[in-house]
C-alpha cells in the first residue's frame, strides 16, 4: 500500500499495551492562545498578568512586545534562542486598544486525566498525528510507556494519585529524555522540575518496559477510580452497551476477546489487523484499541477469584455499532482460518447491537471451564453422597466438611433426626456396622460415614481414627 491511505487512517488506529509513546497535550507556552483568558496572545498595547500565587514555567518561542508585565512570585520563562520581551515606545499598530490579559491557571491539570494524553507507536507517528485509540486506563501512561512532554514547550502537571509514585519507562522534557531514575529525580528537584511537576506522587523513570511479545498489562487499574473521576460518559443509543476492561464508560461497538498461547505477538497481530481490515475504506471510521488486559474471573459470575490475561480488542464506530460488529466478525473469521499460526487458541466477541455473542468453535477457555467442571463435580459428589451412593472420606481437619457430613447422617437416619439434633447414641451404632471393612487402621484416610462432633464413647477406635 502506498503512503496516502496510511495518512487517511488517522482515525482508524490500533492501540496496543506494548510500549507506546504517551504525549501530554496541554502546554504553558506563551504563544499558545488557549493559555490566555482573552483567547489571544497579548501584543504591544496589552498588560500581561500572571497570577501572583501560581507557580508556572512558561516557554517563550519568539520576541513579544508588551505594555506592562506582572510576574508571579514563583515562576520562570524558558526563552528559546532569540526570544524575549520589549516595551514599545509608541502604539503597537494592529494590536487594538490594549487590554489586561491574564495567563490561565494550569494548576488543576491532572496526570491521571485520559483526555490530556495522546498515544502513538513511534515518535514519528506522534508527529504526524497518527494517534492510537485506547481505553481510558491505557490513555494515561502505562508502567512501560515512554512519556513525552513536547520539545520547545513547557507545562505544569499534577501527579497526584492513590500511589506514592507513578512509574514509567522514560520521560522526555524539553527534548531531553530521562531514563535513569537518579537523573530524573535530580531534574524533579530542580527549579524547572518543581514548577512543571507538582502533586502527591513522584514520577519515577527507569522501569523495565514490556518484554513480553504478547503484551503487558498497563498497570493503571490501581488508579481506576481517579482516572474515571475525570471522565464524563455520554448517553448511548445502542441496545446492549458494552463495558471494556479498563474503560470508564459503556460503549456502543464490539469487543473481541482473544486467548493466546506461546508465539502470539501483539505487535504482529496489531499490524495484521491494520493491513487486513483497518486499511479498507469501509472501516475508515473505526476506532480500534488492542491490548492485554487482566479480566477478573468470577465463580458463577459473581465471586471474583483471580485474574486471567487476555487480549481485548475494542472496536468503536460512530453509528450504532453495525460496522464494529461486521469488523468483529471479519476478525473472528480470520482467526478461524489462521489462528493457530498466530498463536491464538480461541476468540469470541460481543456486540452492542444485540446480535448476541459468538465464539470460534472448538477449544475451550481453560480456566472458566475448569472451574465450571469442578463445581459440577462438587455438586455431583454432594448429591450422590446425600443419596448414599457415594460415601465421603473422613477429613476431620476440615470443619465445613464435618458439618456437611452431619447433614448426610441425617439422611441416613431416614428423616428421624431431620429437626436438628442428632442423637449420638443412635447415630454411631446405626452407621458404623454398615461399613466394617472400611474401618481399617492401615488406610491413612479411612472411609467412614461418621460425624465428627459426636464421638460415641462406646467406639473408642473411632476417636483414634480422627486424631490419627
Ligand atoms: C495549545 O494548547 C492546547 C490545549 O492545551 C493544545 O490542544 C494545543 O495543541 C496547543 N497548541 C499548540 C500549537 O501546541
């Protein structure tokens, strides 16, 4: 494919949780008119005012005429070569009557705000505006990302988070890249560093990056609440909105979940999706984010018992998600025929259009089904035990089991003791003689149907059995 379609793909981009560049969008540059309360860079007739009590580091690219300048108590100008200020002797033609213009406060801009970052796979992509789409948690720099504050630019960022530090692979400030922990902490304590970074958490660099070809978990779920606190969700029109892992809002679109094995490369697969599908004109409006996430596994869909890594592909498009569903189906079709070569064991998708879910036939999600099978087995054993088909081995160290066994004893008494207390005097003689052969001391686990709580003194060997 020639270069032009790539440029057109500006908005059909693939995100991945392997090392990305994350660039801070806002700046505190003198020349950026969004930084001035009047919406214009001040000119020669204007009075320029910086809030006295606000710390600020201002980058100045060129030379500016001013009428008067009110400076803050703590602040700095970073002057580009040839940049500076001068006061005009006469009127600045074409500047207007002259107003008092205030430099806006950037105190509240938070590191953990996903809207203030843009992501790209390379610095080159960043410069060309080939930004990636990611879920909210991954829009903020991940542990293994390279953080970029634009060269020829200054900024002020509030790094407060729920953790004592925010760690990333590297940070670039004013064109200099820091990847040594000590060097960067030295920069943070410098005059500029203190004006640019503030807040309760320290940013540390020198993280190992992501060495796993199948991708790495972003690591921002610890800050999920704070990240989502900055996000406003819009109302949706689709039938069954979806909530991607790591996202703050429900979305209309599709989510493809991919289970992988050795040999899966997130980078390769991302490029494959890019070339096979996202370059097609019918998918031009698609936003696609692909990353490794840790999905919470839930017992019976409720009780969380662990995390399992999987590849999440979030597909969004402007309309009600019909294009997303079509792309999800295309991706699954591709996996069905080439999955084994790509290191993909299974894939499934959900759509918000109400079309239901689908997964590629064949292999089974190990963990989930393993657990389901275990539950089924346990239920089966319980039922069979209650019916007297199977007798439970005696495991005296497990109190819950002994309670369970007492219940089954009730059953053996033919409902006679259904209303609560077993009579231990009846209990033992009724049960024990039925299974004399299972009572041997040579077995480390003896198969008995006896209860633990009520030891009949008549049967002493019973007691020794429990303490054995
Ligand atoms: C000016 O600041 C705004 C908001 O912070 C930002 O989106 C924009 O890219 C900046 N302009 C330039 C030319 O950098």
